[in-house]
C-alpha cells in the first residue's frame, strides 16, 4: 500500500466494523473484547497505521495536550518558565507543544485557534501584554472561545486577559533596583521595547525607587546583542545601568568591557530575572530574582485544577552581587 492507510483499511483487514476499529485505536471509553482488540491492533501494525490525533481527541472527549505560547524559547527567562510547565505536564501525564509568538498578540491568537481545533486541554501564554489594543482584544476573544469548548487557559504576565494570571512584581523589582542605585551620579536604563507593559512597569518602579528620572535611557531588543549595542550607546561618565533583562545584561557587560570600562569600579550593572548563567559572570550579576520554574509549574496547575480565573502576584527579590558591590 503506497497511500496512507485509513481506519477503514484497518477495519477491513481485521474483519471488524469501522466503529470497532475506532474504539480500539482512538481511545474510546467503550470497551472492546480482547479478541477483537488484538485483531485490530495486529492489522494496524501490519498496515503501519497511525491514529489521527483529532479523532482520538473526539473519542476521548478531550486531548491531553498543553499548548505553551511564549515570546522566545531561546531566552533563558522563558525557557525556565517552560521547564516548569514541562515538569508539571509530566506529573499530569500530558504532552506539551511549544510555539514562539514574539510580542505580537495576533500570532498568539493564531496558535491558540489551532490548539482549539485540536481540542487541547490547556494553553499557557507567557509574556508581556502590549499596547496593541485591537490585537489584545482579539487574543482575549480567542481565549474565551478556547475555554468555551472546554479548554483551560493561564497567563504569566499582566492581568487583562480572561484567564488565570500569574503577575510577576515587575514594578516592585524595578523599585528595588532604583533604591539600590540611589547615590549614583549618572544612571542609565536599558529598556526593552516600549510597547511592552513589562517594560513600562519595570521603568515606573525603577524611577520611583531611584527618586528621580534616569539621566539616559536607551531602548533595545530583549537579546544579548541588544544589550551589547546599548553598551555602545550610553554616555561616558555613566556610573550605573539598570538593564531590564539578564540576557540583555550579559551582552551589555561585554560591551562595557570592550569600551575599556570596569564593572563595578566604573559602572554598576543590574539585570532582571536571575537566570542561572548570570551567577557565573565575572563579577556575578546583581539582578532581580523571580521564581521562574515555579511560575511555569503553577500556571499549568492553576489551568488544570481551578475553575474560576485567579490573579496571583509573584514577589520579586533583589539579589546583590559583585556587579554593584565592589567588595563582592
């Protein structure tokens, strides 16, 4: 047989009805006798038949599938959250598919619609809300459609979507860095894209903690290269820099050294997230710690176990290391 075998082919080879073959291969709750079951499985094996995932979902009344939609799996911030989701999914015996959405809510909407078509059990959306009001409204509508057909949804980010939401304390974390920087003569901020609510929250908190506005602000991509380019842009005489993500801060520190600047003697540097690699920088990076793995696991647990949407704050903690402590 050169074409893909069908359920009908299996049924004919086994000498059973299509309904019986479907009950065996698509996981129906209706029982099939052991003799018929063995005949169907033997026929499927001989024909190299692969069951249709959507048919299985319909037969079982749902699909043990979790969709994990996040901005960038290559960023350690997001990959650690993903690790938490995967750990929890294994405990619930569920499969996970991962998609990068970037920062466009319409991309997330498209992926979520596909998950709805597959009757996925849950969807976890990780990333900042944006200033794209129309796109955010379309995403909210798709979440409502997803949950209307039995799906469960949870978000890691800011409130505003009709789903469980874990809200990292970006404002409080930024304020802690600002207080730590008080007394520094010339302060720079390396911010991510201004359309992201995360950036706005961290900047608002930082300014409140610092007690004034920063002397210089540069917008950069949330990437290592974005941080490196930002280090070339800050003015001479800058004595402290708040870099809004650890992956950016890694490139930023390299960029400062390439300019001949010392950390922390010339410039203090602080990041955000506390991904493990920043502890191995020289000097180790001062940063704001979030429980990233736990956030991912909790998001999935909320989606699967709680009916009414909950909004839960996640505390942030400043961890002072050698990049802002000359004695460290």
